[in-house]
């Protein structure tokens, strides 16, 4: 009878061992890590969506600003084309002064006579058409200032876009990393079953 008792004890020990889940604790830890990663994935998806939306907004602002610049330049060009004599007088006046200065930033004799002739013609037209020349000069001055400001805005937006593209790439990398970690834990959980 001693051997029966030993057999029952051994059989009971084996049965008890078969019922014990040696991986339960590790599975619980893996599930907990997976829950944390699900939250991280959700947050990463939200951040990536927000970053992409901001990038799209910046791209839209760049496109809109470029269109506005072209439209503005076309309007200015149209105004200048309606006043070719005034533009010529203004350009000739500035050009005459530039021609009069030689390489040493001194007036040469030939340049002085050319500049004097150009200035005389420009001045005569300007005197006879002061209002038109003043208007065109104002349009040209404002256009110069406005175009510089618009181009500066476009440059700033393009810089913002470069930065935002980097942010999008970082957010996308974070999402991929969290997703890959979650998949690895899913695989580990399957192995522990």
C-alpha cells in the first residue's frame, strides 16, 4: 500500500503542476504594456494628424500668397503699361544719374552730357505731367515695398513648412515605433499561450 500512496502523491503533484499557469504573470505584464502602447499609439495618431493638418495649412498659405503676389504684380504691370511715358521719364531720370557715375564713383565728362540730356527730357515730361509721374512713381514705390513684403512672407512660410515637414516625420516615426512595439508584444503574448 505504500506504493499506492506514493503513486497518488506523485500523480497529484503532476496534476497540480499541469494546472499551474507558469506564464500567467508574464502575460499580465505583456497585456499591461500593450494597453500603455495602445494609448501611446492613439496619441501618436492624433499628433500626426494635427501635424499633417498644420503642414497642409502652411502649404495652402504658400500657394495663396504666391497667387496673390502674381495677381498683384499683374495689376501693377497693367497700371505701368497704361502710363508708358511716365515710366520712361522716371526710369530715364534714375538711369541718367546712374550713367553719369563712372567706375570711380565720379562723374565723367561724356556721362555728364548724356545724363544731362536724359535728365532734361525726363524733367520736361515730368514737369508737363507732374500728376501722372507722381502717381506712377508712387505706384512703383508701393509696388517695390509690397512685393518685398510678400516675398518675405512667402520665404517665412517656406521656412515654416520645412520645419513642419520635420515635425511630421518625427510624429510618423513615433507612431511607427509604438505600432511595431505593440506588434512585438502581440507576438510575445501569442507565444505565451
